[in-house]
C-alpha cells in the first residue's frame, strides 16, 4: 500500500478547473517529484493534499485513510508537512519563534527542543541567527528556516514547493543535499520543483503534469532520458 495516493483528483479555483483527474502515488521512503511548467497544477496538487483547497471529485488516501476533506490542521497532525512556494515564514518573528510556531501542537518542551536541535544540525546557519527576525534573513536562510519549520511537526511526508526558487546555484546545491539527507534519514518527500534536472537527480520517481493532467509517470532515470522531458524541461534539444 502506498503511503500517499491520489485517485482521480479534480480541484477548482472558482470556475477554473485546475486539476483534471490526476492520480499519483508516493511510497514510504521515496522522493517523488512533480514537474511541469508554470500554471500546470503542481502547487495546486500540494495545496489539495494539505487541505488548503478540497477536491470536488476523487480521493486522497494517507496510509489507506481518506483525508480528502479533512481540515488542514488535522492533515498536518496526520503526518503531512507542507513547505509552500515563497517560503511563508513569519517575518516579524525570530528564527526560534518561527520554529516554535511549527510545533504548535506539541506540548512537551523537551520534544520541541529536540526537534529544534535537529533543525540546527541540518542548518547550522539558523542556530547562528536564532534571535534574528525572519524578515531580515537572506533568501537562502529563509528557505532553510521554512524547511526546518516544516520538520518541527516530525512529518512522515514532507511536501516541498519550489525550494530552489530565487536561490544562488551554491545554495540550490545545499538545499538539495539537505533534501537527500532528510530522505536518507527516513523522511518521504514529495517535491515540486521548476529545476527539473536537479529534482530528477535526487528523485526515485516523477510525474509530469500539463494543464492539470498527468501526462507521464516513470522512474527519474527514465524521465531524464525521455525525449519530450528533455526538450520541454531539461533544455536538451
């Protein structure tokens, strides 16, 4: 059984039919990437999974349990973390306060401290800036903070939406190294990423979405060799 599965999901923004019957599966321990052009439905897929919007049709299962119409905070408690596009940190809160907000349902101070320490081990730069306001961090540091905050709920699946957006190449490599480390340590990853080559370099499997429809699904290695993927997303003629 898949850890997370979407079956024939249709999602709308008002009258706009954004997702048109997509089905994807994420197995425990995998990195699965969703690639496609702007407006293809990648972010909408993550928002639908996390309960920000609810599907008009179809079913979302987590460990076989239907979460399609659960409230967003309940889905978080079920084990799905979502790091949104644009980072979404609290600019007027410190690094420490941002991380504490990520553990808003955890009552045990020792457990909060343990999870925060883990985040600082992944991102030592955040520890150096623990008292600094989020809005004063660099773009790369804000992305680190967003991921560390997403980990504060100890998710079984971490969904990352465009984690490399706006970052310098060296920071992109660092972020992807961290994603790989998280996966190696047991976190399942669902990754939306405009940099398709980087995404496919660390993913096990991938889906290509166009106009709200999944048009290809395959292993990451096969997708890198797929002629259509090469032309449309990898810049290879």
